[in-house]
């Protein structure tokens, strides 16, 4: 028996909700297991009271945080002659860190 469109959409909604919960669990785990350099990079956001920081395109720490879904590159245009880009912190990560700043110690 083939589920009607409404049934499929319902299943898809449940799937997305479960997937979001699963991803949230991993994200929080990543925040609790940051390396020293990752904590230092994220401290820039909290101490600067900002959601944007600039990193060199070759910065492996920023790239790693981007891959983990904690940061995202805010622009595809470099700032000046040095290949530096703005990276924003995901709102959920910023809120979590602000509520528990000891994560970055």
C-alpha cells in the first residue's frame, strides 16, 4: 500500500525532527569536547560580544569548526590582499556558549 501525499509529508516531518534532535546532540557534544585552539578561536566571539570574526582562509581551526557546523563562512569575498574571510558562529552555538562560558576555559 502506498501512503498518500499527506502520509509521506508527515513521515518526512518526523524524520526531519528526529534528524535535528540527533544533530543537536552531536553539536552539544562537540562543544563539550573542544580542543584548546578551538576554545581560543570561539573565545573571540564571546569576549568581543560579536557573532562575526575574521580568519585566514588557511586557518585549520576555523575550517574544522565550520565542518562541525559551529561556524560558517559569512562571505565568499576576501578582505583585502590577504585571504581572510568573515566567519559567523551559529546562533545555537553562540547562545549555548554564552549560557555556559566555562566551556571555553
